[in-house]
C-alpha cells in the first residue's frame, strides 16, 4: 500500500492533483484545505496517502498531515460515508475543527457540509465521539512538507483540558464559556473555573 508520496506537482484541477514521482504521475484527490496549501506547479510536494482498491479502480487520496489522513480513515469506516463525502467534510473543516465539532456535538455545523444531512451529522457525532481527540495533533509529512497552521489558543486550551482528564464533551462545553480572544493560560484558568461550577 502507498502511504506517502513526494514528488513534483505537475497538475492542479480541484479536487485532483497529479504528482510526478520519478517519472510516474500519480492522480491524487485531496480535500480543499490541502489543495489551498499546495505550492505552485513544478514545485516539490509531500502528501500522506490513503489508497483505496476497488474492482474497477485504484484510488489515491492525499493529505497535508497524518492526522488529516487518520481522520479521513475514521470517517470512511462509518456506514454511508464514502471517500467523496469524507473529502467534502475535510474540505469544509480541518481535522481539528472536526474534532471540536464532534466533541461539542455541533450537528448544525456538520449538517452544513454538502451531502451531510441532520441524521448523518447525528450519526457522525455518535460514531466518532472519543475517536478523534488522539488524532488531532497535526504531524506534517516528512521532507518538503506543506505548511501547517500553528494550533490556535482555543485548540491548546481544549488539548490541555483533555490532558487534565476531562472528557471531550466537558472540555468543549467549558471552551464555549471562554472569550474568543483569551490567551492559553487565561483560557485554561477560565475553563477550569467553569468546570468547577458544574
């Protein structure tokens, strides 16, 4: 199985790209978050790959980070969620945002993704609860990796609460009470105060 590809970017037609790896052009479907981070044509790019083998096709899906690929793999395990819908979900939000939406049971946000209705959003929350927290650390691909955005203070606060032993639901609920502009230290203090009142 192909797990990672590094090569020259020779075509970009969203959501598909072609990566030339030592003379072989690999067609790879990518979520829009990864697509927008790709370098210009002719530049080197490295992607984590999920390979799907069907009777009629061998398909490659590429991701900027391992956590994004792992999240994609969790999504396609769910009945009714195929690779196209999983890509649509990861095009509408990154792996960390999806983990937050699942932890906060934010079905309204999930239902805004094309192809996801209210019932599917509820099923996503039910089946992914507790499975995405460990995946949300973004580890870039080795070599000439695509740039990865630094984690936001809110993600750091959430991770700190999870590390302190609170479950995802408690941590997400507390995070909603923290002002958007709060720094990490203040945010953790305010979230812990909110949790102490529960």
